C-alpha cells in the first residue's frame, strides 16, 4: 500500500552538546520545547556524527554518506555543486524544499565571488541551490553577505555591535565580556533582530507561502557556535557568576596537565599553545590562559543561546499546530557537532574524538498520523542515517548513493537491525601541519580512535576507552596489555567498515 508522504521539519543547531538539553540530563539551560519533542517522540541516546566540524558533517547529512565517500574531508572542502543530495531527491518526488539559516555547504571565509552561497544575497537570489527551492542564509556573525546581513543593514546599521570574527591571523580573540573571555560579545540588538529569532521568522514565512504539496524544511540555527554574542537584554537568564565549572575541568593547572598527559601529545600541545593543529581554534588562543571565571562566562552565554533556540523552536512548532500541520509533520532535531566547553581545560573543537564533540542530541517526533509511540533508544545511530529515514517518511526509494540505515523507532527494531557501531573521521591539513583520526563507537560502549601517520604521529598511537567504566574518557587503555585483543578487534572492525576514499581527492579551496 503506498505511503502518504508526510512533511519533514529538520531542525539543526551548530555546535551543541548532547548534554545541553534537559531531556538529555542538562540542568542549566531551560529547553521545554525541545524536551517536549523528545517526550512525544524518539530520543536517541547514542547518536554520533561522522565528522566533528561543520562542512563534512553537513555533507554527510545531505548525502547519507560517510566522509570517505562524499569526500568533504575538512572545512574548506566543497561538495561539488552538481553532487546529488537528499534535497534533490525529495524535490524530484514533489517535495517543496527550503533551507532557512546556516548552510555552510560552501566556505564562508573566502572571496564571495567564488561561492554561490556567499553572493546569493547580493544577487537578490533565494535559489534554487543544491536541491533547495528556497534558501535564506545566516551565519554566526555579521560578515556582510548573507541574507540576514542584508536584512540587518536596514534594521541595525551600527556594525560595531557585531563581533569582528576574522583578523589577518584568522579567528579573533577580542572580548567585550566582563571577564575578558575571548569571543564573548554582548550586543545592544533587540532579541527580535537576533539571528535565532530571524531564522524562525523566515521559516514561518516560507511555510506560510507553500501549496498543498509536502515540504522538506531545514531550519538551521547558527548558534550556540561562537562567537557568544547574545543580545544584552537576555543576560538576565543566567548570571555567569552562578555557573558551575565543567565536570571535566580540573581545579589546578597541574591537575589539568595530569589529565591531558593520558591523551596523545597534541592534546597537551593545544592546551599549552605549543601545537596548533587546526583552524577550528583561533591561532592566538592558548587554552591554558583561560580562567575559571572566563569558562563560566562563556558557558553562561552558551546556555542562553540554547534557551533562545528553544524559544524559536517553540514558536515554529506552535505555528504548525495552529495551522493544522502537526498531524502530518515529522520533526527532527539535531546538531552538526559539539563543543569542548571547558572539558579538559579546552575550548572549541578539532581533532579530539570525545563525547563532547561526537555525541549528538538527536530527536525525532514523528507526525501524529504515523502512530509511533515515544521511545528512548540506546543503539548507535548517526547523521549518515538521516537521508534514508527522510525517504521512508516520503514513501520513496532512497537513492543508491546513501550508505546509512533507517533510524529505528523502537528498541526491538534497533535489535533486529543489529546496529553495532558508528564511524567518525577527522582529516586536516594546514600547510605542514596535518592530523588524521579514525574512530569507532561500538554498541558495547567501547570507543577506539586510531591515529594515522602525520607530522605528529607515526601511526602506532591511539585511544581506547571502556565507556561503561570510564564514561568521561579519562583512562586511555590503548597500550594496556589486558586490552590488546580488544584494541585489535575494534581496529580491524573500524578499517573493514570504512568506505574506500573518494578519488580523486577533493581540493581544499578556502580556510573554513
């Protein structure tokens, strides 16, 4: 019997931790609207990304492929513009497709004329592009060429309010916060002009103009990614002075070093500022210089950003309900990757395959007409599974290029699928500096990360954790004689499961 296609609202944030949400154990940010999606739907407790930075993660979402297959191996590497995507596939089967907010399929740091996403607003274009009938784009800051920027020029002409993200040395470290914490930048901009509010407004506006055909709407919030630049009027939500320090932040410099010394050497090198292995952190930033109060202030701003996202999600869900669309709309909520947020004394993201970066909030509230019961699922799922799941909702055959599996809706279904693991890859090259990591999270709660040859490593190094006994990934068992057999078995499974790398290798065309 043919399936009646349902609407899909796909909501993403940028750089949100699994534990940011109340439904996942978070105790600071108040997220009642997202928590309600989890209460009404399916909350995946072990969702993982296939890469811990934006462009590769988003390419996986768009293609249903692992990083090796789609070839977007680091930020600054573009998925070819003519590459088929799940948006194209849904579009070809009658779906109205829109993306409102952050895309980042193409680099934002590069000459605008080189990338269509960066010149769309100047051209007065809203698409079509990459399978989306309609795109209105925003970023984390005011760089001058997104649709949000163009809109803000007539609403908030004072550009001094916005964080100057890029200097001639890369990302900025400036601050206007009370503690001097880098990239903390309160703005005298009304909440209704902030990009989180704007993304929700533009989503509702686009949905309001659709016909009766089903829709695939990607509502993509730029936050809680740095810079932490919330409207000053929202600071009352959380006083940074009341913020607890992260559980994985040690009280003394010596204790932080002792923790880092259980990791491969680039961890401590990043902390001390002696090894700069990626562009995901400002070049002039030394994590060891962070004070406890600076971490508190950054995290207070992060939690406020998460609450503003929750408010925006609530507005859009309320609009769907008021307009009698909730019965036929599946709502997904996830993020592209996490944030270290003070864990191990570190900030931002990079070649650090830990829960803070790899483990995702992943929630699916099925349409009421689907008659699926709420569930909490521990089996491993990933970004790679989303494309096929969207096709199932649409009642269409997934394209051949998709590599994932259908996301289970019950624990019995997960067991029947015999879901064993998820894969996460990292590759980066910045001149002579390179890093190459491959990780496998196993359903038995083992995590292995293999370090491939690079300027720092000879290929014999790695990390191995028993997450049942060590959920914080502190005791590295890689060289432990007792776990040598486990290490080899997981390593074999990892490399047997990785797809063949795309050939020829896609070129890096911009920094990020």
